[in-house]
């Protein structure tokens, strides 16, 4: 596996990786693993965005490869959320 391609968040400048969620949508993920992370990035197809797979809390243990959704850490996340039709 090669190193993931990172970008800077357009709001806060933090390093992010674009991943694919379980709902097959693109989502920004903090590039650096975090002790409070909840998902692992799986690189299944070279040159493609990784799949972000949530790890159940009881299985996380002392893993050091878990990442956090950037929506949870970006101070400007609310500005990027899509509004649902009512």
C-alpha cells in the first residue's frame, strides 16, 4: 500500500483523506490516526479512495490505526453539511 493522498480542508486547513462511507458517499477523514478514532481506512483498490469502516467500540482496544471523521473535528463542519429536504 502506498501512502494515502492527503488534502487540506478548505475551511480549517487540516490534513484530510477522502474516503468512501458505508453508504458509498465521499467523506473527509482526519489524516492522522487518533486515540478517539472509530474507523479504519481500507485501501482495497490502488489509486482509489479508501473505504472507511467503523469498528465497534468493544473491538477498538489499543488500536493505533483508527481515524476520525473530519465532520467531528472541523470547526466549520456545519457550513458543509447538506440540508435535507423537508
